[in-house]
C-alpha cells in the first residue's frame, strides 16, 4: 500500500478530531472549570481552538510530513528502513512543533504548560504519533498479507488450469517434430517458403516445450522465439503488420522467465491490429533502466478505454500479470500509446 486513500485520510482526520476533543475535556476538568460550569461545561468550545484544537491540528499536519518523508519518499525501500526513519523523525517533529506552538501562544498571551509540567507536551504527542504510525504499519501489513493470500489463491487456480490444459493437450513432442519433418519433406522443393514456415513452427513448439521445463532463459533465446512467432504472423498479415525491435544488445545474456513477451504481443495483434484494414505497427523495446530490465510492447491499434478490461480478454495477460507479481513484485503497466493504440510495460 503505497498511497493513502481518501477514506483512510478521513479516518485519520476523525481520529485526531476525537482525541482533540478528549484532550480538551481533560484540560477543562483539570483547571477546575467543572466546579464552575457543571457537567455540560465541556461543550462550551469558545476556548477549544487554543486549548486543544491548535495542538492536534499541528500534529495532524506534522503526521502528514512524517508520512511523506518516511514512507512516501521511501516507498521503494524496505519496510524496516521506513519504520526506522519514522522513529527518528517523530521526536524531531515533536520538538519543532512544540517550540513553534509555545512561541505562538506566548505571542498572543495564552497559557501553556510550564516547568516540569511541559514534559507532557513531549510525552503525549510522541506516544500519540508512535501509536498512530504503529497502527499504520500494522494496517499496511494486514492489507499486504490479504493481497498475498488472494494472489497465492489465484496462482494456485491458474496452476490447476494449466495442469488440466496440459493433460488435455498432452502429445509426445518427438512425434510432433517427426510429423513436422514428414510434412516438410512432402512439400515440393520449389515451395521453400512453406518449408521455412513449417521449420519455424516446429521451433516454436520446441521452445514452448523447453519453457515448460526451465525457470529462466536468456533474453536472446526469448527474443529469437518472438521473432519467429512474429515472422509467422507477418505471413498471415503480410504488409498489414510492421514490427520494430529496439533492443539493448548488451543485455542479451540476462536471464528472464520464458514466455513473458508473447502474450503481450498476441494481445496487441489480436485485439489491437487485426480489426484494422490497414493493420499497424508493433514496437518491442527491451533495455536497462537503472538496475532493472525494462520491457515495453506498444501497438498502433484501436486501443482500449477501460485498461483493466484488458485482463478479461484471455488468460495470457492475466497469467503474465500474476507471474510478475509473484516472482518480482512487479506488475503490468497499461497506458495509451502515441498517437494511438496501447502500450504495455513492466520491469524485472
């Protein structure tokens, strides 16, 4: 959970408002106003602002500052580092808020705690902020854990479907290759193009078989598979499909999970370009971005307004999304391409 929702922000505001009223009642009782004003005297809010409201307003704003510096700016850092930063920031913020508030109250001639009693303006805010951020981290852990449980359940479901699909489609690969070779041998020599297409199709099945047995392949192997897949698609679309590769050749030996790009490219062709009379362009970018591998597949197709609906168009994209979340805590980013079409990217 990297951002706070409006509902959560409202909850924090109500949390502060409640305790500011509680603090005002305690102060009202301690200064002896109960004897003068009776039980309902606490409801007189004429002095609420400078007795309690101001202090809790200051600390509400201060908590936003602590959240921004200790959590928002460190959103990509480990949680222990965020917690340590918040722990260091709390006493610093309490000191500066306390001094600022005291100076302001002195300037308008309003009472504040003095002497040894002023320690409470250290103790209570510090304890309050520790409690607030302790609850925040506990709540975030709960939400993240719920997401993890949901993700693991989805992955188990996907794995079960994949196993069932594999059982239904199980075929001796050697028999399949032999069939391809037999078909290729029966094609007349002058139809070399057809022979090449059969060979490329055979290579695709061979790579898919390998992908089912290994966890990672080199980027070069994945791209070779993609190029053969796209070559077969170009035979189908002819001049209606243009493919552009923008690959950083210095990272070809990097290891990645197999079959990550193919579902994205298939989605671009099937749902983006196939319905267009003039077809369009697919661009594949793979490069190093800081310390991560950056992948991008864009098309000049029809695009889509509801980006989440992309995952309802087949299991390929959904499976890729789940694999990225499980293996790298990454996800697919979907946006509009320029001047038209769709862009899907992710990082490893």
